[in-house]
C-alpha cells in the first residue's frame, strides 16, 4: 500500500477528522473511504484492524483510531 486509507462513516465527527487528515498529510497521500456508503469494503477495514471510525490505516499497516465516531457494529447496522 502506497498511501494511507482514511475510513469513516459520514458522521460530523468523521467529516471533521477527514478535513484535518487531508490538511495534515495531503489529499494525494490518503484515500478517503466512507464505509457507510461503500459497505463492500467494511470487511477490508475490519481485516486491517479497524475497530471504530474514524480511523487511519497507514502504509505500514498501522491503524490509528481517531476521535470516536462509531463502532464497526454501528456502521454495519
């Protein structure tokens, strides 16, 4: 993986964190993924270790859980 993936669910906490992440690391260095809308990538996020969103998956495979917005169970509904 060459860039980070920012997983979120579209809530206000997630959107705020998205703006901060893009400002910090740059739009070219991160894929923004709203798993509330792109549900077929939820399993990918969970396999990577995402337990709640918003979360940032680094190119090294580390998951950085940010300000709590929603658990993965909440996202799956």
